[in-house]
C-alpha cells in the first residue's frame, strides 16, 4: 500500500495522465486460498484507507479484469471507489485485478465473433480499431512505459496487445520498496529514448 501511494503521488507530481498497476493476475487465483483471501482483504483495506485521498487528489480509479471472481466484500469495495472517484480529472488510475492479457484478447475475439454472427460486422472489414474497441483499455492510449520491478525480465501476460511499442524499464527494486524517486528515475530514462515506432529516424 505504501508503494502504491508513493507511485500515485509521483505520477501526479510528474503530470502523468494515466497510471496502470497490475495488482492481481488471473493466474494468481491458483495460489493458496489463505494468500488469495489475504490479498482480497488488503484490497478492501487499501480502498477504505485511500478513497478520501484519491478523491481529494483528483484521481479517477478504474478496476479492470474479471471482477465477477472477486469476493463479495472486495467487489463492493471496488464498486465504491470507482463510483466515488468517477469525476477525478488529474489522473486515471487503472487497477488490473483478476486480469490476464490472453484472456482479454479471447474476450475481444468472442465479442467480435458475436458481432459478425449478428450481422453487425463484416469479418473482412475487421481492423485493429475493432479489436482495440473491445479491450478493457479501449478509451486509454497505449502505455508509453512499462516499469518492471524486482529485476524481472518478463511481461507476465500483461497488456500484450497494448504494449506493441511500449518502452521497457527494468528496475532492481522490489515492488514493496518502490518509491517516488524510483518512478522518477524510470521516467528520466524514458525521456532519453528514441521512439521510432518502426520508422527510421530522419
């Protein structure tokens, strides 16, 4: 919770528009139930502690993933913070909970298939925009930067479609120890990148 608070405050100070945090993956449901239950309780506690601060700081919280799998108490807390912060205009905070990128793509494909079946969409006319419109992040820009903590060098089934041209920053810092300074270090490194998006620099 301290790391989440520090990163949110750092994102606000840096003038970011969108901050996305991978809080709980779909695969995490396979962990021992005692651990899962503790994580759900931690989510509830975080929302109870931080909701007022999020509102005051102008943070709009969105929670993305297979939310129907949450415990009733956790789902109630999530719905509460989403509703209470809906008018936040300084920062959009995407919390990915019970999320997996492959599952998100399967969900999008199913939606496309239903639209084709119902005659609303020509399969030969399907383009990237049609896929994007059916993703959880349809109203957000693709991420510019992925910060991977703990020295890990994998993306762990996170935003596979959206990160086609995302810059990667590997931090050796463990997530619980991640600070505002660590966020700023990643942003400063990003500012020196030459982003060509497949093109040649003039």
